[in-house]
C-alpha cells in the first residue's frame, strides 16, 4: 500500500508547486492510474515515491512505513520503475539490461536466464531473437517493452510505470495491456501507472487519479469518473464522449439481453412461423438440442413451408463472447451493419443478444441500479 | 617532426597510403644521408635507447592515466561540479606552456635524470586524459543515469557499470592522444639526462649529421604510429558493440 499525505513538491528556483498538497492512497494489489495533461506533475509525483526526487513537504508511506526511514537504494530495489524516457543502458545487451537488478541482488545465473526468458515472452518478444541485441538494434516500442521487463525483473511488490506503453502501436499495446492485466490478476502488485490516454486509464485502472497543475482533481474508480465527473475539468478531460468511453469499461455481459427469444432446430416450421408473426419478429435465433446457437431463420424462409426449422437455418458467423467489451461488440455490429450481435460462450452456447437499443440504453445514464444488467427488458424466453 | 606525427596519428586509410608513399621517397633520400649505414653499424645502441624511450613513455603514461582518470571522475562527481570548469581552465593554461619549458621548470626542482623527465612527461600528458575523462563522463546520457538510480544502483555501481563503460570511448581517445604525443615529447628527456631516442636526435642535430638524427627520429615516429594503431585496437576491443553508433559519431572529438 502506498499512501501520500499532503505531499507537495516545489522545485528549487521555481515558486509554483509541481505537485500541490496531494493526498492519495493506493491499495495493495491495485493499479492506480495517474492521468492529466502534460506538465501536470505526474512524473514528479511518481518519482517522489522512490525518492528520486526529494519531497518538499508532506509524507509518503509504503506499507505504513515512512519512505524517509528506508535507505533509498534499498527502497528502489524493491520498487520496479519503468521511466518515461525508457533509458535502456546502451552498452548492455537486452539480456544484461533485464538482468541488472537480479545481478545487483546476486541471483544465480540459471535463475536469471530463466527470468529473462520469461519476461521477454511476457512482453511478446521472442527471447532467442532479442536476448543478445543491443538497444540501438531495437525499435522504440521494443525498447519500451524491454524497459518494462527490466522494471519487473525481480518481481517487486510495488511498481511505478511512467507511460510504459506510450511508444507501442495500438494493436501491440492492447495485447500488452491484456497480458499485463492477466498477470496482475494473478500476482496482484501495487502499481502506480501513468498514462496520457484516457482509454488506457479506464482499461488499466482500478482507480484513476486525475491531476491538474499539480493538484488532485478527482480520485475514484473509472466508473465514477465517467458517470460522476466532479467538475467541468474532469468532464472535459474524460471527454464529451465519456458515455461512449463506458463502452470500454462495460462487458457484453452487462448489457446483453439474456435468454433471448429463440426456437429449437427440431421445432415445427409452421408453429414457429405462426408464433413469429404474432410477436412481430422477422428473424429468429435457432438453437440445437444442447442449447448451442445453430443460426437463425427468417420469416420469409419459413413462409408456406413445412418440416423442421433446422432445415431452413442459416449460420450466424458474427458472434461475441460475454466477457468482451462493448466497444468490440459495437464495432462488429457497425462493421457488418446488422443491428444485432449475438453473445455465445466458449462452447457455443447462446448467452444473449445485443442490439442498438440495448446498447443505447447502457451507454446512456439510464442503466438501472443493478450495475447495468438488463433485468427490466422483457424477454420471452423460449418462443413455444 | 611533431607536426607530421600528429597528422599521422589522426589518420585513416588515406593517411596510411600517403605515409607509405612518403616513406618510399624518404627511403631513397635517407639512404643518401647515410641513415641506413649508421643504423646498421649501431643497432645495439639504438636498441638500448629505444627500450629506454619506451620505458619513459610507458611509465609516464601509466602515471598520467593513474592520476588523470580518477581526477576526471572526481571532477564529475556532484560535489565537485562547481570546481570543474576552473580546474579544466587551469589545466588548459598549463598545457600552453611549451613542453621544453615544463622540462626546464621540472629540472630546476628535481635536478637531472629520469625522474625529472618522467615528472615532466606526466604533467604534460595529463591534460588530454583529464579533459577527455571529464568530457566522457559528463556526456553520459542523464536518462540512463536516472534509470540506473531508479533501479537501485548506488553511486559506485553507477560509476563502474554505467558511467565508465559509456564514457570509455572518449576516455580511451584521450589516453591515445596523450600517449602518442608523449612519444614525441619523451625525445626531450635527453635534455635533462633522461635518455631515450632524443639522444640520437639532439646529438644528430648538434653535429649536423642527418643520418645520426634520423636514427633517432625514425624509430620515434614508428613507435608513435604503432602505439596509435595498437591503442585503436584496444579501443575496439574494450568498447561495447552497443555503443558503435556513438563511437563513429564521436571519432572527430
Ligand atoms: N527538475 C525540474 N526543475 C524544475 N521544474 C521541473 C523539473 N522537473 C519538472 N519540472 C516542472 O514540474 C512540472 C511537472 O513536471 P512533470 O515532469 O511531473 O510533468 P508530467 O505530468 O510528468 O508531464 P508529462 O506528461 O509531459 O510527462 C512541469 O511544469 C515541469 O516543467
Ligand atoms: Mg512525465
């Protein structure tokens, strides 16, 4: 746990504080994202935590111990720090860069070898290919990933990451973010994470701290910042499209209409067509006997036919999984211009349905107090 | 003689070619001056003076490096930073004193002999080493120092693992300059009874005997060229391949 009490930093020779009277508490095992415009004091705040910058006034505690009572070298060896400018050592190979702290801590060679490979895999760089390269032989994004790996080398319980994915292309960034979150869910480090990117903040943060000109403007969960911005500054910062940003935050599961109306492939065509007409449905989902989604039928296809619905079913290629976020779902929906997207689980079981109406409601403020689950929307269940 | 030597020491392939052509022309000329004949008749004596010369150069350079690099390190530590420029200026002024004068001054205090010669050579060889050590260390990218500090290196680890390896190219270049100049300056040791190839050079000049003079000058130049080449190899071996870009960028320093 990291706790800041009334922390202020005034750089010598300046009179405006770079960090001004900040109170902050980062819980153990949580990612706290620092966000704010350039020059608002994020890096300054972070560097006070590992004593790279002396505090002007106020106190910082790590696990209830005042950091001024800890030897700074000792402190830094137990806090992983990925600096904003990356700062790989140019005279060392990737291997040596990552191995720096393990060597300072006198690890055995075999253990270091294993750890380096593990970390390279983690940051999506092929160990055999990159281990012996020098930093000048890396792209900016690759160098940044090595920087992150170096910071994580000894598996420190606390990590400070200053824009760790800033130089990485959007696709790889997503991959790294996901990878990082996956590990974080297992190892539960206490992380302070700086970013400029509100999307990244929403995705990565358990809490978000918004800073402006050295002051803490709002501290809260991503959900709180988006739905309940404290003032105009926060509103502007999270963007006029903050409702849309909630799409990053919400899962398909949160918005989907569960147990949507459907039929079974063995159902009789005439009865299904009759029921569809009564309900005003033009399309209908079809399940197989084990409740897995088989596809869909249209009323027109069933018109004047007889037999089993299964014979008229068309496959449904476009599906999402309940744990995907709404942004992905919406983008699929828009790309294929179908106004509906079906959620199935990994076994292909029909879980729910999203359509533009349910989406519009969930991104608006009107979602109900049950955390956005769609209990209110009527669902017919099995049509017959 | 020193002028042409410096040109060669800074040289690349082009200079080597020019030097070879000159050497060929010079060979014919030297022959007419009686150089080869003299050398053949006095090989043993020349060899003894050569070894003496090498000793002067190696001992004085070793001391210069031993004093110069640590001084450079000291001058770049945080607490010394404000003395840095004044120290370098002072050293720069010292350097403008001709080497002959340094030797003369040293002689008035230390008398005559090898010690005086070495003392003077040390003083004279110090500046390029200190200046380059300071420049090399002061120019290490602050970002990587910051990264080193951030991951918990103490000042000593920072110095040996980060600063020196990154400053090595410039420091070694200073050592090379110092040693190559030293080979020429060491010829003056003769004037204070320090021995070395200066014996032949100055006697040759005094006796207006070009063959005699060249018997001293040619091995001196050869030694300088060899040292320059050898130290270049040492640099290639000692400097991390990761710094190769910096290396080519810095070669003009
Ligand atoms: N060493 C310093 N001396 C004086 N002022 C400084 C120093 N370092 C930073 N500042 C000032 O302190 C303020 C905060 O800087 P800081 O580096 O913390 O910003 P930041 O939020 O990390 O910005 P960015 O997003 O651009 O990295 C800035 O106005 C900056 O100019
Ligand atoms: Mg910053």
